C-alpha cells in the first residue's frame, strides 16, 4: 500500500519543513507494517513536496497515522487535503 501526503511549502519555510518531515518519516518507520518512506520535492513546482511511504496494508498505515499525529501536527497547515492511501492493483 502506498501513502502519499502532499504539502505546499512557501519559500522560506523549506528548512523547517524538511526537518519536521524527516521527523515524521522517522516516527512512521518505528510503526508495525512500515516498509519504507521518503520526502520528495516536485521538479516542476519547488513549493510542492510529498511524504511518501509504503506499508504492508491500509490498517497498518491508518494506525501509524494515529501514533504519529503529534509529530505531524506542526505541518498540518501546509498539508494538501486529499486522499492519501492508495492500494496496489494487479494487472488484468
């Protein structure tokens, strides 16, 4: 399962965002079902960032969000409100 949380980060807040985003990844990494994660930046729109993580399943991801909510809270104002959980789909 892929989790994608996007953020719109104004110029001047990049360093603080990166530090906090990596704290979130570190917190998520300690949760059951976590496979891997990273922080990425748009090549075309440098103010657009993504926190990407992979999980064994949606339940693991949802429980991890609860465990990480205090770490995630400072960046909530920058978060783009959209669905974040995507399941893999096999080829027909």
